[in-house]
């Protein structure tokens, strides 16, 4: 009977892992599915050895399970590692320093499980179980946060991790009270993985439908925008950028619905700021301009993954005002004009430095650079699209703050474009207006 049940559990885990690989193959950028497939494989091995090798034998000094005990513990230690990586890549999408330390610890435990002598394994087993329970609790917390954010299908993940956490604790108790009984964790592992498979199917289907609906709405909005020359001129918006972004979103719907959804949200933020014509005159909070810039960068990173971006901002972000569309066009100019096709390690850095009497904002790149004549032409002529954005920012800054852009560049070194704004731009502009009236 044990052999039949072992085969059933092993096959169930294997089929679920194959399903994860199929999703990875169909949605080619869904790398998180590889971690899910690995989780299924690890759990299949763990279930197999749990049935053939009872964990209570670790505490029996008169017996030695040989290599079976080491393999059992190694698979147990790899479980929280896979859980942490899998859940964070579709939850937070990135690992914090604490999560990274947790993953490294799990990896070290898995290595120790293979090399430590049998006499030391009981203590290692308790440590590994503790790490496993922590990973289940963390994954459950991510699921609850996602549910609070409106992603109701995460209830399946929450149920799966609540179930596996509970049966793991019960299994520990049973292993001491009735060592010969099979751990309920074995029975629940296939259902744990099947709940995940059902959640993934629902999540991908929901994400695809949502993204396509948002894309259709955005396409209709952009179609109306392109018939308004004034709107495009006021925002300096390029219709090609919008259509290319929609094409990219449409492509990502088939490759990775999660990324498509993120791109759609970024495009929505970009449109919200650039189409707010009331804020295009005067000044806006720095946070607005940074949100616009980050939304634009998120889209461009999907188009140009080679380009790296670095933010050097004070923490917390300072509360001051800047002209609208003053940072994002400089970043856009660097993306499109600073680099050769064979540029090694292209990088754009956005820096904000607070001083006593002003804030210094700089957008720099490590690209081709320019000679002195091209630098001068950027703020004096409008002969091409690259200069239009820079020239407009330069003239608006002079009109508002009497100081324009400062451009430093050298061929083969890169370019730095910076400007300064007063710490209280609202008060500064009111004082300036009173001076002009007098």
C-alpha cells in the first residue's frame, strides 16, 4: 500500500511540475515557473523518502539510515529555498536583503545535509523544519497582501500554505507521539501543488483578460489623442512611442501576462501625467515628475533591457517642486541618442543632490558624448527632435528660475545634463512675479 501511495504522490508532484514547465514554455519570460517546477521536483523527492524512510529514525541512535537520511534532509532544506524564490518572484517581484540571506541559509543547510554525519542530523532536521515553517508563513503573508490588493485568486495560495503549514506542525507532533504513523504532510503535498496549479491557471487567464481590456482602452485613448495636434505638441508626445508600447504590451500578453500588466500600468501613469494639461504650466511636485520618469523607464527597460538605470536620491525623497516634463525628456534623450548599438554596459544615472539654497538635478550617461559645438547647439537651435526637448526645458527653466540647463560632455566619455531649482519654488515664483510687476 505504501508503494502505491508513494507512486501516486510522486506522479502527482511530477505532473504538476511538468505543468509549470509548460507554462514557462508558453509564457517564455515567466521564469518564476522554473522555480515552481523545481519546487515540485524537490517535494516529489521529499515525499518519496518520507514514505520509504520515516523521519523518526533520525532520532534512533541505534539505527543508521545511510545516504537516505542525507537525501531526505537535503530535499527538505531545498523546499523553503524554492518556496521563497517562487513566491517572491510573483509576489514582490524582487528579493529583499533579508530574503536573500534566508535563501543563502537554506542553500547552506542543503549542502550540510549531504555531508554531515548521521549523529548530527537530528539537530539539523529541527533547524530545517523551522526554516520551512518560516517560508510557508512568509508565502501565506504575501498571498494575504495580494488578496487585500484585489487579487482574489490568491486565496488558493493562502489556502495551500495554510494547509501545508498546519500539516507540517501536526506531522512533527505525530512523529514524537506515534512514530510509525505516516506524516499527514505526505498526503497533503499533492493537494498543495494542485492548488498552486489551479491558482496559476486562474491568475494567468485573469491577467491576460485584464491586460487586453486595458490595452484596448488605451488604444482608443491614443487614437483620440493623435487627432489632436495641440495635445501632442503640448506634451511633446511621440505617437510612435505610444503605438510601439501598445505593440509591446500585446506581445507580452502571450509571453508574460504579469509583465504585460506592469507595462500597462506604467503606460497609464505616463499618460496620466503627460495628458494633465493643467499641470504642464508652472511647476509640479518632484514626486509627480519622478513617478512619470520611472513609468517611462519601466517601459523603455522592456524595450532596451541592456540599458541600466541608477537612481541616486536622498531618502526620503525631498519635497520640492520642478517644472513638469523636465527630467523625463532628458532621460528619453539619453536613451535614444547617447549610445551606439555596440555600446558596452550602457547606463543612465539620475541624481538629486540637496544643497542649502537649491536642489541639483542631474541626468548623466556613459555614452558617446558630444563635442563643444553639439553641446552649444542643444540649447540654441531646433534642427532635430533630440534638440527640441532639451531646448524647451532650457528655455522654460530660464523663464521660471533665470537659470537653464548646464551640459557637460566629451566624446567617448558621456554626457551630463543638470539644472537647479530653489528649495521653495512656489515662494520664489511669487517673489519673481512681484518683481516683474514693479
